[in-house]
């Protein structure tokens, strides 16, 4: 476990000399994301802990990659600030232990329901330090994002799952913490009508920060369409009232109830890995156009039963399917080919993830570009080999 960036550089130099691939790990809470990594050595980043700097007035924080998400959020909470993208804690989802780290949040580009309003983790990430496959410490980005020039490595690092390098520091821009929140609930809508209501609300001037639909059987017996409003109390009250005039509504959830429910939505808590029937299923995460999402679900349902719900106004579909065989990969990919978008197998047994394309297969020109980026940053394939794509 390296305690400094220099320690990590030495570890990478040694691994490169011995041609020993390395598995890069944060808190180990999302080991089930991506393809199984077959490596002889695991490097835990938890020793690279602590805050590098925090400037509340500038609303920016830089933390070492091994700092826990909980410690970062606690520090921000003292100044009523937040990471804008609502980073999810997936320990319930994977049935894992340990503590999520801020570096893993960046490496996996993990974003919750607020993404629909403020963007993904990648959009808030403005600076990184990482060690590349040559054992060199690289810095990219900084404290203030003035333009997009020079942010290529920052954006490439987000979502690469540690396959390009080992992050040592990450810098995020922040937002003020909302004073309160409320959720407008519409009961009993079918999927198509629900997506229409979500789209209408998101197109309004009322700054919806969460837009999800839970079909009957997901978190309750009745289908629920959810619209979240956040900010100052008077503003929330006014905008909820105006939304009810626009799309209707059957109930309004208070701040505490709203927060608990959106945690379940953001963290896919409805499909948590508990000792029940749903925990035995494989889970797909599908991004598609909201208007096509209900059609996509219907296409998959033609070949077998699924449990599902929608987030991001319908642009994100969570599917729980039978984990046997290929975990319905052929059916899901065929439906995506018709509806458009991309699908990721985010939870399945190791043997399934080892033989099924976990991430959407890229067209050959994009795959060639991806291989080229990997080769330029990690020429010997040291970091997390095969985590995203086989033989890379």
C-alpha cells in the first residue's frame, strides 16, 4: 500500500520491469464493476489519504485518491457545500464492505440522480494527478476551469476504471448544499405516460433536480413517478406548486423522506444485493433517449421477464434479469441496437462477466482510438488489464 506518490511510482517501475500487471483498488466496494481482472498484485490506494487543499470561497476541493468519500462529504458539510453530482454509495448494490474512496468515484465516473441537472462526475472533475504506465507522475487540470484546453487527461481518467493510470489526487468543483428538498409524486402512470410527464417537467423553468419513474413492484405496489425540487424552502414550495399545475401530482414528500427515496434511486437500492430473489439477478444499466426507453424495455420483455426502473428523466434504465447463461446479453444488446444508446452489465457472477462484453462494444474506429490512448499512457498494459475490454 503506497503512502506517497513516490512510493506508487516505485511500485509501477518495479511492476513494469517484472512485467507484472497491477490491479488498482480504492476501497474495494465496486470490485464487481467491469470484467474480472486477472493480476498477480493488487495495489490499494487507501494509503494516499487526506485533503490537499479545500477553498470554500472558490468552491473547489482537492483530495488524495484514497480519501474516503464520507470524510470528504463530512468536511464539505461543515461549510454547507456538496459534490454536485450526488456520488452514489454502491455497497448495498454489490453487497460489499469497506469505504468508498474519492479516487474511485472519479475513476468510475459515478453520478447519482442529480446528474440530470448538473452533469456527471466527469463534469465536476477539473484536475487530476496520476501515475502512468512508465512510472511517471502526471498532473493535468487545476484549481479553476477557465476553458476546456488541457483537460483531455482529466476527462479521459473519469470512467476509465483505472485502466489508464493510478489516480493519486483529484480536484472537484463544488456547489452550495440545498437548504431543503421535496418530491412531487404522481401515482399509477404507465411507463410511456410517466416519461412524458418527466420530460414535460424537465422542460419547465422549475429546475427539477431528480426525475425518475418506479413501475409497480419496484419499491412499492403502485407505480410512482418522482420529481425532485431543491433549494431554499420558499422557492421549493413555490416550484412544487407550479409543477403540480403543470403535470398534476398525488403527494409531496418532505425533505427527510425525499432524501431517503432518492438515495435508493441513485444507488439502485431497489436491486440491492440482499438475501432475496432480486439479489440473484444480473443488473444492466442502459443509457438511451428518454422517448425510446419504454420501447427498449418492451423489446427486452418480449424474450423474458425483467424488473426495471428509470432515472435521469428516462435516459437511464436499470434492468434486473436472470443471471444464468449470458445474463440476457444477446436480448439486451439487440434491443439497444433498435432503440439506440449503450448498455453496461454492472452486476453479474464473475464467470458471466469474464465471457460477456460488459461494456458496449465500440465500433472499430473508436476501438482503435481507445487502444491507441491505452498504449500511449500505459504501453505495457500494467493497469487493470481486461477490466473494460478483453485483451486490453
